C-alpha cells in the first residue's frame, strides 16, 4: 500500500520557540555549526489502493484543512513513496541514518 507523507512547517516569518530552544541546546553542548533550527510536523497517510491525481488533490485538501493551521503553518511538501508531488523545492541534502 502506498504511503503519502505530508510535511508542515511554521510560517517562515513567525518565531519558532521550539526550534529556538533546540538551537540554544545545540550551542550549549558545543554543536555550534548550526545557525538555526525549525521544527515541523510529518504525517504519514497509508492509502488503500492506487494513488492518482484525485487522491493527491484530496490529500492537499486534508493537509490544508485538517493537518495544518493555515494562519501559522505552511504545507511544504507532499510525497508519495518518496517522490515529491507537491511543495516547495529547496536546496537540501538528505542523509539516511
């Protein structure tokens, strides 16, 4: 069964107190190469059946209406089995642990 991952982050212009706390902890423990931290949410939805454009559209609606608070958060990505189908393209490097 396919898995759809929805990523939600605080709006860039808003303060992220959790991220700020983690950034402070990193600095206090000598991990000072990180300039900032932002903390978001990840949702995994398992689909019973194939994923088509209608399912993606439904997930976008769910993400905007239920999974995020559009006043203070943005839906930044929707992935189906690891492939981005919606969201902001950012220059990132993903490292598997």
